[in-house]
C-alpha cells in the first residue's frame, strides 16, 4: 500500500528557513517523480519543485528558484524541500505528490499525472 505523508510545516519569520519532508513509501518503481506543490485559499495548486527519483534531475518554478532546494534519499523513501529566505508570499498549504510517469526532466510531468497526494502541511511566514 502506498503512502504519501508530509511533515515539517510551521510558522517562521520572513528571511527564515524551514525544511519540509515527504515520505513516499510503498511504490515499487524507482522511476518516480516527486513534486512539491503549494496552494493559497481560492487559488490553483502551483507546482514549485520536482525531482525524478531515478536520475535525481530537478525542476523549480521561477517563484522559488535560488531559494528552495529539493533532494531525495532513496534509502528512506524521503524527498525533502529546504526552503530559505522565506517571504510572506510563501505562506500556503504545501503538498507532496507522486507521479509514476517518470519523465526527465520532471518539469514535463503535468499536474494531472500526479495521482498520489499527501494531506498537506501549512507553512506560514509572518513576523
């Protein structure tokens, strides 16, 4: 049985850092794409980063490029998102999702191809 579980959200001051983790277990293929998305109330979910677990190539949206870093640890089935220089506009509900369409670079994987989603973790950036 597959599981996708996020952790690590919380409240942080502007300019601060936070690390999110995604445990994606029960998948039999190594060629998965793991994506991080975020959603503001009333807005569409936005993909901010992804990683192909096979070749570890990554992709970032312009809104987070240079500030966020995605990484994968196959041994623990975990994908992490290190978020630095956080801004109030980064405040959102963050989701981890898994696609079994292992395209590389992962930016080619459409949002509709992510079929396994976690429940989300809230990130609030405020002073």
